[in-house]
C-alpha cells in the first residue's frame, strides 16, 4: 500500500486526503497523561527512546492517522546548545534568557550530538514498528521561533523581547539565527538518515513580523535550511509552517523550495488555493477551537476545508496544535467526516 502523505508531498492527488493532527501525541489522550506521569521531566520523556516511541505511536493506534510525528520538542536544540531549558507544569517552557551579544557568543557553534542521539534512536524505533503506509515525520523549530524562546526565556504573547533584540542588535541576532540554521540542517539531516520520511519546520511565531523582518528572519533562514538539507539528502521532503504569514505565504512558497506548507486557520482559503496550492501541497487548516467545540460547527468547518482544498495536493490537519481539553469523541467525529 502506498504512502498517501508522501504521494501528496510529491504533488500527486489522492482520492481521499490523508489526515494527521499537530500535537496529536499529547495531553488530550489519557494514555499520554498516564505515561507522562511516570516519565519524570518533560525533557526526560523526549530523551527516552522507549517512552518517546510509545507516545509517538499512541495516536496512530487509537485513530489510525496517516502520519506519525516524532515525539520531541523544538526546544531540545537550545538545550543541546547548553542553554538551561525546563518545562514547569502548567507554565510552559522556561529558559535562561540570552541577555546580550556576549551570551550568544558563548553558545557553542555546534550542538552536542550525544544529547540528541536519543531523538534519532526514537526515529529509528518508530520507523521499525510503523506500517509503511503511515508517514513518519521529523521536525525542528524554525530559527526565528526558537530564537524567540532563547531571547525571552519563556513564551510571550507578541515575541516583543526577540523583536526588540533584533532591532537593537541585528548583528548579534544574525549570529544566533546563523547558529540555529547550521544546527537545524544537521538535526534534520540526521532525522532523515534515521528514517523520517519527511520533516516539518515549525515557525509558530512567524506572524508577528513586519514584511521585511519576515523575509529576513523567516523566509531566508527557511530557504537556507531546505537547501542545506537537500544538499545532503537530495530527495528530502520538507513541509514549512510559517504560522500567521497571511498573504506573505505566497512569497514564502516562491522563495523557500518546500514540498508543502502547513496553513493556519486564519488563512484566506481562496488565496491559498489559487496562489499556494497551485505550486506546493497544502496541509491544514481546521481551527483547533472548532475541534474543541465539536457538533455542527466542526462538521461545517471540515466540509468547507475539504470543499476548498481536496481537488489539489492536500493533507487534512489542524491550523495549529490540538488543545489539551479537546474531547476524543470530537477527533473521532472529525476523522469520520474527513474519511467519508
Ligand atoms: O505534534 C506532536 O504531537 C509532536 C510533539 C511536539 C511537541 N511540541 C510536544 C509537546 C511538537 C511538534 C512540538 C513543537 C513545539 N514545541 C512548538 C511548535 C509548534 C507549536 O505547537 O506551536 C513550540 C512553539 C514548542 C514549544 C513548547 N513546548 C511550548 C510553548 C510548550 C508548552 C505549551 C504547552 O502546550 O504545554 C511545550 C511543551 C510540550 N511540547 C508539550 C507537548 C506534548 C506539553 C508538555 C507536557 O506534556 O508536559
């Protein structure tokens, strides 16, 4: 049986779009919460290949999604660069903020690969136990999004600390982005070598930047990463996710040679169909709150998305990660509707 996600990323059309969900392994699942409670810290879970493999496979077993996404986090890269990263329950990530250029200069040029070795081992294990019809996706955070956490030391509503830092110290910020580009290329290359079928580049906070900064800190680094990975893995399949890019998504796909883009729920679907899906595969874009609400609102949202996107290369997904309070019955309802 062929792999429908890979067919779509190759530009092919399929009768029924493949489906998976961002953050599909996570707290809305009782089996995740149970294992999470035994794991110790969140990073302990990310770096435990046996447990991370199990968590990656949980949503595949329960729902039969068409893709599995490696269980890890985008912040393992700052951690492997020596920055202190912790996840306090209910508070999100906490990092020792990078205060100035000297702090950036103190970061090593290359991550300690022994720290990341368990992640590659998880990829190998998942690949070995996954039905070949199910795609295995690796991922990393895009440099801009990772840098927002490294500079602020925590999540912020508008990424003001990183935006301010980039305006005040463009040379130092460039150094940080450069370091993240080089290490992301190597990180993704090793995930592909370990057995990932495709990788996704998460630029969760791309939407807060003015167009020139979006070009400089999101588009150019993404293009460098895609080209850098393909230099070593020529047929690497890569999905970009510049969340909140709006109409700039057209510019992104013109300049970043991705095979597909993940599209958030705010996007203008007609613009995307005409100017993005005509060039690359589209993935998305159900509002996670429509999934949380369920019922008619969910059905109508699913139908509109299928109506607008399923005539071209399309992977059904959410516009961002599933919310922890989402009922499992709503996920089942969504899948039934997508699969007809
Ligand atoms: O999608 C998946 O199922 C794979 C695993 C995955 C996680 N994080 C697990 C996780 C992926 C792909 C990510 C990516 C990630 N991590 C992003 C980019 C995508 C996005 O969702 O915006 C970002 C910005 C992060 C950073 C991060 N990690 C934050 C802000 C948080 C706290 C917020 C939250 O949801 O709790 C995390 C923690 C995290 N990463 C959890 C999970 C399942 C929850 C922590 C826990 O279970 O204890």
